[in-house]
């Protein structure tokens, strides 16, 4: 499926405005499930309510720290990352913007493109 760009959002070119993608995240709001379709409702419910972190990859350490098992080993051979509980909770919290934060990015968006002298 191709997409057309409007600002920083990628809009699906299927003729609908029901989908968008920005900075690696995507949202598709074109799913419709009838009330009697219980299997599809359950599937949609499980998708929407899934946690952002795979809980099977987490394990508590005896010293109160949290161990996260990586899906793939890093180049240096690291397979697990250990966080203090506070540091582990701060990571996702850092992604949530402050309620008064201005979320419309305007930096460099109105500046003309540079001309390259090759």
C-alpha cells in the first residue's frame, strides 16, 4: 500500500483518511466489527489492550531490579539488560509529554530547502 505525505503524517492512499503514521508509530482507525462477531471483537480487544512491553521478557531480580531479556543478542553479545525499578519505570514515562507541552512541531518546517551547489 502506498502512502502520500501530508506534513509529517503518511496518509494511506486507499482513498480513506482512516490511517496515519508518524515517527515510527502508526494508527489505523478503519476497522469495523459488528456486535455479533464475537471472535473478531475478542481479537480487536486483545490487540487494543496488549501491553507496550512484552511481559514474558521481564523478570524480577532478587535485589529488586528488573531484568529485560532482549529479542536478539546485541553485537557485543548482550542478551539481558538490568534496570533498577525506578529507572525501568522512568523509561516509558519519559515518552509521555507534559500536559502543557506544545505537540505541533514547527521547527524548520517553514524554512526553504537548501540548494546544494555540486
